[in-house]
């Protein structure tokens, strides 16, 4: 092969190599562009799904009128409900312990843990329901339910878990509690209405003598003149709850050892 032919062949090969490299580089750049575009679309879809989930946590999917409470049915009242004045005049006065007293406390309109990015307490119908109430009741027998109890109120209170004598916790907003009475399946918390304040008290379930232990307790927040301000329904739990729980745990441990 002549020198001229060799040079022509070399130039041809170099041209092919240059074209192949350019094509590969272009294809590589195009592939990277597709990947970036896919990632962007995926990110947009994830944001859209996150927004849909947050909307689901905030409100019903369609416009609808909800009764109060907006979740499960409230449950039945005790079969016998006595007038508040009768309970105050003829009922048993209960000793109580004040564990929180914040006379100047102002309930917030919104808490950060109610935000839709949290989810558990974001549902607005629930938020409206709890905002309507000034009386809250709970037992310290379940951490999950206690967690909801505090977060729904927007107020944290001490939990003692007295294993020898179960406590019923009662929280009242905008009320100065003065006395507590009980009769039948009712507990009446008497107080003076105020514009501010939060108070938490405990009473011993052993001091309660419900007429029907299978029925719920009606806890009522009332003025000194006998007018109801708010109410809460809660099941009756006997004072030896923790003892029974400990006995069950011991039985389970004995079965495992056997």
C-alpha cells in the first residue's frame, strides 16, 4: 500500500473514531438527561402523594356535615342520671388532689403537633370537637391512650401510676375547682368559670361507689348554682386494676418458666 493510501486510510479511521466518540458522548448526555427528568417527575409525584395524604389527615374526602363527636359514637349515658343539685346536696363529697394549677393559662388556638405533617392529631373535625370541650378525663392505664389524652388537650400533666390505688385524672379549663361530689354513676366537679386557667385533679376510684359498675361514669363540670358547663363519659375501672395486671403478668411468666 502506498504512503498516500495509508494516509487516506488513517484519516478515515480517525474520522470514524471521532464520530463514534461524539455519538457515544451524545447518547451518554441524553441518558443522563432522561435520568434527571425521571428523578424530577418521581419527586413531583411523591410530593403530590404526600399532599394527598396530608389532605386525608386534615378533612373528609368530600364536603359533609359531621355530628359531634366526629369519630366513633360517644356511647350511652348511665341508665339513671340525677340532677346536679341533688348530687351536690345528697351525694358524697370526694377528696381530691390538685396536681396542676395554672390560673393564668390560656388555651392555644393551634399546637405544632396538630400539623398535617405529623398526622396523628391533624384531623380538623377532631380538633374542633376537643376545642369545644373544657373537661377531660383519663386513667393512667395505657401509654398510647394517655399520649392521645395529652395531645388532644394540648397540655401535659404528671402521670403517677399509683399501682396500689388507681387514680381518675380530671382536667378542667377556665374553671376554678372548689368541690367534687359523687352519687350513683355520676361525678360532679363544682367550680367557678373563668376566662383563663387550667387545673388537673385526681380522685381515687376506690372512693367511687357507682350504682352500676358495668355502666360508664358521667363526669360533669358544673357551676356552684348547679348549671352544667361540660361533661365527659368514661368507663369505671376498679382501684385494683394494677394489682390484677401484675397478677396476670406473673401467671404468664410462670407459664413460660414451666
